[in-house]
C-alpha cells in the first residue's frame, strides 16, 4: 500500500488519471445506486421492478456495445483524448436529458432509453480510455523517476474503483436518509406515494451531483494531463533508448 501511494505521488500524470477515474466512477455509481429507488418511488407503478430490469438490461447492452464498437469506430477518426472529451459530453448530455424528463409526467420506459444511451455509452468508452491513460503513465513514471511501477500503477485501478463505490454508496445512503425513503429494493416491495420534496431530492442527487463530478473530472484532466499520443510515443522512444544503453 505504501509503495502504491509513493508511486502515485511521484507520478503526477498517474495522480491526474486516478483522480479523474475516482470522479468519473463516483458520478456514475451514484446514479446506478439510486436508479432503482427512482423506479420505485418516482417512475412508480405496480410493474416498477420490471421497468428497472428492462432499463438496466438496455444500459448494460449499450455499455458493452460502446466498448466493442463505438470506441473502435471513433478511434479510427479521432485520437484518444478527443474521444475522451466526446464521452464526457455524451454523459453530461445524457444526465441533462434525464433531468428534464424527470420533471415531466413521463410514464413510458422507452423515453428513458434516450438518456440511458448517452450515459451508458459514455461509461463504456470512459472505462476503456481511463485504462489506456493509466497505461500511458507507466513509461512517463519510469522516465521521470527511474523506476518502472507498472504493477503498482495498475493495481491502483482496482483500488480507486472500490473507493468510488464506497463514496457513491455513502452519498446514496445519505440521500435516502434525508429524503426519508426506504432502502427496501426487493421485487415484492410496493411503490408508495412519496412527498414531492423527497422525489425532487432523489432526482437532483442522481443527476446534478454526477454532472458536477464529471465537470470537475474533465477540468482536472484538461489542466493536468499532458500525455497526448505524440508525447507518449516520444517518451516510449526515450525509455527504449535508455533501456538499450
């Protein structure tokens, strides 16, 4: 653990990517933790659990499709950083659409597929890209610190995912507590009438907070990350020369 944090502190690019991953995952996980309560208390209806399952199935399929198809297609015409920004724009647009739909009298699950498409597609591509960017920091760290912390740096990805999951679970728990909503998510649980303020609080937590987190992530990444494709190739070449000598 100490070696992991030492490698992270000494590698500013790895630190940037790790902070970005934490913010992205916290944003996405907050929504994923609360979406079942949205279907139960807000979307409602006696078939709310079936709607939730259908929504999740669609979202999961889009996420896999984004990783296997959308990302390779975009990568043919754009560099990784450009695809990264497009993914951020897609996620934020999806959350904005979701927020607007939440304040309409929606009753059709298929309307929610539109924001789900943008959010889940973005999440799929961001998952690939953050792994790529983290890999780019290995050669950078070796050139800067004279030590290759490959295994240590990649172990951070699991750590930060767990960290983001914990933070998101805490935010979701606080939201439910403040909004006085039960955390019973069993299929047999009956959707109940809730106060307008409780529903609004749930809506804002699962959309506005993630948007803020994503905006913070893209700001930090844009200001701090310098490893574009040309820079990565230059560093890799320098590392190869150093290893030969």
